[in-house]
C-alpha cells in the first residue's frame, strides 16, 4: 500500500483511540482524496511505549495525534516532539483545560476506559489483528480474519479496515499489484469473507494526483497516468471476474462509513439467510 514518502499519521491514545481517530477522519475529509497511512496505537500508558512510538514517528517522518488525559504524559509527548522534531497534536489537553476553568474543577486524569465487557475485548483484539494484517502482511493466517479486503492502491483498504476493526471485525487487506498473483492463501479461506474493492478511473486519477501533489512529486508519473490506472483496474477486474463468490464494491465517491455499512449489511444478510 505505502508508496515512498507517503504521509504517515500516528494516532496514540491511553484508551481505545476512537475519539482521536474520528476527529482525524472528520478533518481529513477537508483534504479531498488524500488518505495517509494511518497507524493506531491504543491503550498506551508507559513512558517507554510513548517514547518508542515517538522515535518510530521520527524515523518515518510521521505526524502524531494523541488523546492522553494524564497531564505528565501529555507534557512528555510535547517535550519528545520538540526534541525529536516530530509534529504532535494534543487533541484533548486544551479542551480539558478550558473545561476545568469553566467548571472550576480539576480533571480526574483517568483514561476513559469503557467497561471491560466481552465486546470491548473483542474490539481491542480486532484492532490488533487488523494492524498486523495491513497491506498483505501475515497472509498465512488469513483464515482467522472476519473480513478480507482486496483491491488496488487507493481503494481505501487501510482506512476501511481500521474503521471495521473499531466495530469488532478482524480485517485483513491484500493489495492487487499489476502483473503479480494474489497470495495463494486467499483461495484457501472461506470465500464469503472476501470483498473486492474497485473505483472509477476518474476518481482514482484524482485521488492519486492529489497524493502526488501532497508529496511534491510530478503528476505525470505512471502511478497517476490514465493508461496505467486503466491497466490496473482491468487487471483487478479480471481477478474479481474469476472469483464470482467475492462481492465487488465500488468505493467511488463513497465515505468509509458508507462502504463499511454495505459490507456489514451483506454479512448480516448472509447470517439471516443461514439461520
């Protein structure tokens, strides 16, 4: 999935990271077509873990957004960002300060952990699984995925995977690369779990050109050329045609939430048909 120099954003939280991720996705909608490599780190509490994330962000030139309620931990993130040259955004600190002044009370400083229900643990497990199985990683255990997304670059595989994971779905995504076969493991798993993602030519060209512009790269590279995009889409279409069990969803002009609803709706309908 990751082209060289692709913008990377880390979302760090001492709880589930849902708040930070939702705020980020709402903000990204104002930058039409740009879909950074998003990495979510939830339940991060120790200074060692925070420092490791910040050092990794430094190595990968990532932006770090965080929702951390502990004041000392937030100060640590600010200080680390300054020392390492990592841009950081504190999404909750200023709000808590303003609320404290308005309510004339000090914040409790306790992470907003939900009740430790089976559903909560299922979502945490799903997020961890999804992160490990992004962009064709760890294909050896695709059979453990609830959902497998397949598509060419810039068909929303990673952000859609992350969104579905927050709903408790273990998601793996596999890229379709022009001229290369898909992992054999895809044909060995329950085919009803696999969903193809496609997009129209104009939308994909626009998204890829926006990506290149954001990276200060020339817009006339093969990656965003009409001829190359058509070849990639036709190659993917041929793969999908051979695998008639896979529903193919056109993500053109669809929000992540809409595509997610379509997939979950299909899964629910299948379950009702089997019951």
